[in-house]
């Protein structure tokens, strides 16, 4: 791959984003219009509101991404857009914008899997500074976000084997729900991390669902355990020890994620580990896996952990070089599993 430049568009949930990436690695621009403050009043993402905001922001965000890259649309090689998984109404806004640009410019259109984008965030680097080392295959990937918690063996570019995933709540979803239970603001991940800094992670003995014999995860039992603890404290008239609850919950989630990831990497003889997705921004998770893994661990900078279009453009570069081209009849795939890509 040489001098392949892709415009990426991401609207899978509540972030309207566009970016330009070169050769799957160098970020020439990345623009994100966040809706976090807007959805905080609902305690979570309100799909209809998200769709309307995407409609308002999509054109100026794309224009700004091209402007920051000092490029015209005619100077990129392809347009990559998140096709799924995600909220149907949100996905459609990005896809329609990408289709319009592709139709008007004659550029190739690429539908990208959001989870694949998260994996390729580990390859990205800002244009300023030295390019970091490229991850080496085979890779064990932990995708951990608000909607997904999966272990994936990445044997080569665009080749995946799904090993396991959550049977109920994703880790990020559990953070949001527990955050609400203990009276913290939305989103729960950053709020719990901040509260946990002042708490004792051993204050409460919360369960760690290891599910032996599988590579799956389960966080519903942990969520229920926190709920029971909160109700018992409230029934006894005690003030909730929010920091201890946050620290103990966070420690339980992190312990399971790290243990399973390291065990799977050893079992499948991975050379290196990727930890990606919104929850990979969690400082406790980052510190623990870096300290306990004997393998090189790639974790994107915080700006690339949460949803962004640079990761979509990055994955788009590799898909473009592999010969992928999609038609203007491409539909959104709200429940598109990563496992379907290799087949």
C-alpha cells in the first residue's frame, strides 16, 4: 500500500465523525462532533435524537475533515463509511452521505464493519511524529465497548476468528448501568473511573464470572451483585460508599477482561495483543494488561478508543487495497458480526 488516501465517515451511534487517513496508518485529519452532553439528560443514547443530530452535523464535519487534511474530495482514493453494526437510523445518515459523495465524485464506496474499524485503530498514528511499530500477526484482539465485548484472533489483515463474546451486557453497558445505580453521571465509564480513584477496589467482594471452558464473558451477575449491595446499604440507612462501589466494580470487570485476554493469547499462540474500543480508555484496564502481559500490547491513544472516523478510514485503506468495492445499493447492517467478514 502506498499513498492510498481514504475519507472515512462514522455515524454508528452518537458521534458524527469524518477523517482522512493515508496508507491505513497516518491520520491526516480527524473530526468528531460529540452528542454526549445532549444524551446525558436521557441517561443513555436516544436513537431518534442521535439520527437528527447526525443529519445536522454530517456535511460540516466532512467538509472540516477535508479542510484539515488540506485536500479536495478529488484527491482521495475512496470513501469508507460504517455499514454496521450500530443504530439503524444513525447508520443510514452516514451511508447516505457517503453514497451521495461517491455518486457525485465517481470515487469507490466501501462499507466498513465498525468492529473492524476498532481493531484497525491500533495501526493509526498522527501525521506529526515518528510512526510507531506495526502490530505483528497473529494478533489477539479484545474489543471492549459500550455495545460489544469480544475476543478475536486476527490471523492477517482482514482475516478474523471470533473466539467468544459477552453473553449479556457488554462491559461498557455494565459501566453505564452500574454508574446509574450508584448515582453517577452518564456516561458511566469515565464517571466510575474517576470515582474509583478515591475508592478501595477490595472493599466489596463482587463476583468475577470466568466461564471456564469458553472465551465468553458475562457481566449481568456482577451488575445484579452491585444492585443488591446498593439496596442492602440503602435499607440499612447507610450512605452509599460510591467510591468503594465504583472501585470494586471496576476491579471485577478489569480482572476478568485481562485474565481471559492473556489466557486466549497464550492458547492461540498470538504474537501480540490489541485492546480497542471505548472501554480501552479505562486507565485501570490499560495499566493492568500492560503490567501482566508478557506480549507486546497495542492500545490506541484515548482519542482513538471511542468512536471516530479515522479507524473507519484506516480499515478502509486495507479494504480498498484488497479490492473491495461496494455498490450504491449497499444497505445498513445494524447487527453485522465481525465473523462474517472472513467468510
